[in-house]
C-alpha cells in the first residue's frame, strides 16, 4: 500500500493525502492552499492523481483548508463517495458555496483587469453550480459508528474536538490477507473548549498521521486568554476605540460568541462603558451559527445544559449579526466604541479587509488575532511587526495595538499532541507529521522520538511512501471489560431520560402557535426521527 502527501506537507494548508491499494484509491481531505500568491497558485495546478480514479474521499472536517478543493475534484471527474460526519456535511453546504462565490467574484475582478490589458480571461477554480453539485456525493455518519465501506475497508470517526463535526479517522484496510490500521488525527483541538467535546483518544494504530500546527508551542489557558480579551475590550473602549477580531467563520466565531455570552449574560457587575455593541459581520458566520444550533446534540455537556434550561448561547442583548453589505459598510462610519468580529480569520479576504483598511491606522483601536496565521497571509505579515501594509490597493499605516491570543486557538498545542499520543495503548510503528510549518513539525518530531522512541517522518509535498504491516503483529491494547460497557450504556441511557424529561417539561412551548406556524415541518420531522430511533432501540432490546 502507498501513501502520498499531496498537501499540508511542511505547511498548514491544502490538506490532501492519497492512499493507494491494489484495488482502491482513497483520499483523506481535499483542501484549499491558503497564503501568499505562490501558495494559492497551487490550487490551479493539476492534481497529482486522476480524480476519476478516486473511489472514496474521507473528510476530517469542514474547514476550507481541508474541504475547499472538493468541487474542483468533482469538476475534474471524481464520482466516488465522500464520507463525513453530519455536522461536517451541514457546514460544507455553507462553506463550499461561499468559497465558490469568492472564486467567481475574484475572477470577475481579475478578468476586468485582463480585458483592459487585452489579455485572455481566466475561469474560476469552480462555480457556485459546481460546488452545489459536489454536495451530492456526500454521505454523513455518526461518531463511533463502524462504517463498512466495502469488504476490504472499514472506518470510524472519533471526535477531534477542533470544530463542530471534526473527526479523527480510524481506517482499517485489508489487503493480501492482512489488515492494516491507519489513523489520521485530522486537526485536534484542546480539552475544555467551549461548545464542542474534548478530543477522543484511540487505542491502537499501525501508522499515525498527525497534525503539528502548534507542535512547537504551548498555549496559555482558555480562561486566561478570555480574560485578556475582556481587558483589551475594556482598555480600547475607554480610549474611544474599536476592537477588530479577524475570526474563522466556522468554529472560532461561535466559540467567541459563547465566551462573550458567558461574560454578558451571567455577569451582574458589568460596568456601563462595557455594554457596547458586538457585531458579527460575516454572512457565512451567521449561517454557520444556525448550522451549529441544528447540531446541538453534538455539543459538550455545559453547552447542552444551557440549551436545556432555555438559554441560547449564541445570543445576548448587545450582540448583533450583520448580513447585508450596506450595514457592514456602515459599521466603519459609526464613531462609537464597538467590537467587530469578521472573517476571514487570516485576513486573506472578505469583509475583514475593509474593516482593517478603515481602522488599522488609528492608535485608539485594537486588532486581536485569535487563530493561526499562515505564512504569506496579511494576518501573518501584521503579526510579524510590519508598519505599513497594502489593503485593497491602498497603503495603510499599522498604528492599532496588535494582540495574538493563542489560548483561543482551536488547535492542540505541543503538550496536548504528546498527551494524545501517550494515550495510545499500542503505539504506531511510524508517525507521519503533517499540517505544520517545518520548524513546528521538526520540534514535535524531536519530542515524539525522544519520549516514545518511534520513528517520525516529515514528508515534503508529493512524497510517496510504501506502508506495510510489521512482521510482528501489534497487540490491540487492553481488553474492554463488560463492566465498562455496562457503565457506558447506562450513562448514555441516563442522558436520554434527562433530555426527554426536559422536553416534557417544556411541552407548552412546543404547542406555541407562532412556533408551530414557522417550524411545523421541522418539528414533525424531528419527532418522527426520535420515534424511529426509540423504536429501533426497543426492537434491539427485545430480541
């Protein structure tokens, strides 16, 4: 069996890995390259394989650096199956169409320049129609489900704790009478994050492919970073300024809203000057937040408790969602203090660039980065300390205060990555380190080899390796005792009872005429699905 690294090798974007067996070709992720012009030009290069010969695409999560070239793959001949979690599919339904809209707008702008210069027009990477068509190939599954892909391939998604729907992929491939287990970490999150569950652990692997975005860093605590954010807002407001936060529309924005909700909803001692408007200025973030709410069954226990007691963690009195472009433009005319959360998270495009153009030059304002800034992006250039940047064709002075709060990042740090490997009962024979810049990957590699004495490989892009089963079988970890299984099912049953009791207590709300008028079909479908699930459970128990 061969494995080839077609993206996110010594860089953090363009995730795309090819597994070739004697019978099947399997991709894991198919993401956009993001960064400077040289990196983004790679999106237009031919795939190093024939898309028509790919049988399966396994998608770890919806972020565009993992999913953004799926429409291009389909456009160029892919007709296989795309396997993902349900939340990943729901978010891709938003993100891939938004990506296509950006592709079309960028090409339209470029072609106007080309026409004036007498040059040939170019085509977008893919269109809205092509993005919508690519969604037809998705199949969505649940965490912990054993998915029988065919007689030779099984896979299971585990929660990666990075963003809603993000998955660790456990992949079993049978070839020549032997079964090889390859595990892809996807993008791992940090424990104790808002909304989403902690990353799960795996028991064993023959080969592991692990991310290394922060393989050389240690994050400060979430509470510490949240406290710093509140302090930044406080100081900025007192000097009459605006806080600008470039934030990824899917994941980071919702987590920020959740944290700010905790501050504004449950803090009785908020000083009057802090009761400023918080604007979420991103149409995609608004849609993604709605998708989050539709997948609340995947939330962590704290978020579920809020919802079950009637609190929507994505709303609070001074929060405003901005969809229309006119309202977005008006934000930069308002002179009162405010917070603007807008995408893109690396300031590579979108409305954030307009807000930076109008605010970056003013020393009263603050710019707060809350996620990774890839090499070559505007965000990275500003973080590196430049004093002037070119935004939308205009040179802008950098006079705002600049902050980087790593504790708000959705990626695991070095401590978490090593702990995750430490929890694997039967260690892999080799570990491939991807999705990190070279220095970050190297530092993680050194720590892994020092602690675990496992050979690591940091591949270059398009490197191909032969992977095979060891002559000596790896043990499969500790046997799971029946008592543990009993405790696990009992806990899940308690969760079902608690949620049904909460629903029964709010029966009157379900009968509200306005709710019935607006959401009748959705309510009915959800209740039918619930009845079917309970019936299946009764049939299983009654066998």
